[in-house]
C-alpha cells in the first residue's frame, strides 16, 4: 500500500488528529526511513522498502535554521502552530544531537510562538540514555509508545532491530515519574501469514498492568488511519477503542481516543 516519506526537515503545518495544528520536525533523512523499529503499521513503510542509503540525517544547525525560517514565515502570515512536533521518517531520539536540538527548539519556540507546545513522538527505545530522558523531560508533550505489555506481541507489531525487553522499557518509562503521555496503537490482522493482534484479553491485561506501573499523566489510544505496509492490517472500531479506554479510566488515568 502507498506509504509516505517526509521530504523536508521542517514540514507542515498539518492538522493532526491528536495534536491540533502541528509544525513537524523530521530528524531522519529526508528521503529514507531511519528507525530501530519496523512497525507493521508504519506510515513511512518498512526500513527495507525505503532505505536511507547515502542520505544523511540533518545537522543540528540545519534543523535550527529550517525551523527559524518557517517560524518567521508563519509569524509574518499571522499564524501560530498549536504544537511543534518531532516525528517524521523515523525515531527522533536516535539523532546523536537530540538533546541539543531540543534546547534549540525551546529557544526558538520562546522567541516566535510562546504559546506552542513542543511534542516528541518516540518509540521509547532510547531511554537508557540519560541525555535523552532529560531532554524529553523538558518538553510539554513527551508521547511514548508502548503497544502491548506482552513482549512477543511487541516483537511482532514493532519488529525492533536490536535487543528489546519490555520489562526494561517499562522500568525506563518509570523514570518520568508520571510526567509523560503513553501512546498505544491498536490493530490486528494478517502480516506475512502471521496473525497479529494487540487487543486480546491477555494483551490488554498486561498493558493495563504496565500503565499502572508507569502512571502516565495521559494515555493516547488510536488505530490505523492511513495506508500501512500490509493490506491485511485492520482498524480497530472506535467503539472497541472506547471500551479499552474505559478500562484505563476506571484505573484513574486520563485517556484520549482517536478512531
Ligand atoms: S516507531 Fe514510528 S517511525 Fe519507527 S517504525 Fe514505528 S511507526 Fe514507524
């Protein structure tokens, strides 16, 4: 199916289902995917389908210059983003200068659009690095992925490229003392002849237990919205997402649903 790569360092603004008017920052190469996950639902396609090849990740200065230029342009037009979002063609926290880029972004946001929040959409795999955790603590919306509490399901859905241990990721997420947003994509379907489903009772029970341990200030649950690399993957009906959300609300957590 037709997946999509961002062709700029700074893109948009776009209207996001979950975040409002969002100006995006892509810390991955502009013409290739660069992620240590290969989620079966990734809108950028699979790493092998869109290899970064010789395309380089942007330098810290290039990110700062591109963002300042766009914010100046928006200021002249009298428009302001609700949010500046680190997303794009891969995992932003893999960038070796992620922490410095966050500092630069905070300065530019304060200079050009003080009311905008800064969001980072992350797959939660780089939290063994103290500098990444400290940088994520500085932004208003650190939105961290956990698609199941069961490791086998995560290995099937997110297809990590290196070692992955869900117990370690949950421990790392506890470092935020609840000052994080947990994001979970629910989906199911056949992928290369394998049935994938993170909505089973066993998955939901393990995920609820993880939410209890992590204590996020908010949980965002959603399902696929655009084309994914596999046609067999299906949306989870919004009514079902609301039932899942109610379970988390009953535990005392704030939940948002995007169907
Ligand atoms: S973590 Fe994000 S960028 Fe990486 S494969 Fe998954 S959806 Fe794609």
